[in-house]
C-alpha cells in the first residue's frame, strides 16, 4: 500500500459508544473518515458541487482494535483509484495516544446528479482528476 499523504486529527466527544463501554462505535469511525474526506477535498483543492455530488457506493472495513472515546482519532486518506466519475479512497484510523491502527477502510464513490439520481461524470471532472493526481501522485488512473 502506498503512503498516506493526507492526515487529520479529530478529538472524540461522541456519546455513541459501543454497548455502554468506553469505546467508540464502529459507525462513528466510518463517519470520521467522511469528515476527513471533506478536509482532504479542501487540502487538495477539489472543487465542491451542488448538483453533481460524490456519494459512497460501497465501504469495506477491517476493525483491528478498539478506540476509547476519550482518545483522539488520527484519520489518514489517499485516493487509490480514479476513473471518470468514480473514486476509491483507502483510509486508516489510528489512536492519537499511541498511533495504533484501529481500522482500515476502502470507500468507493460515484458522482450522482442530485436532480435525476443518475450517476454522472461532473462537468469539471478534468479539474477534479488533476487536483487528485497532483495531491496523490501515485493514484491509479483508468479511463
């Protein structure tokens, strides 16, 4: 796996713990990667949209350890694959206290027209692709 170029830290103040324990629920970890992806977009200068948005189509998660709610999450992202209107991101969530990897994820996205509900390549796809390639130089590109 290639190195992660993007990393963001997030304090955990969630009350959605796992079964009343002091550990973060797995669904919260997925949500943290979505918040981190918004920060990735900003760091990579990926344009934002209103009518054609990026939607998650599939997520694979491997949970490796528990994360305490009083810790901090370190979320790392990289775009691993890209083709017109589609992106694949690899993610890692680690504990801020000791950098132990908590979960590894792969998110698959498609751009969807919010008015029609159909998958659509955004009109500025070339700008999006160039921004991703400049930020994550080792991304696999297919047409």
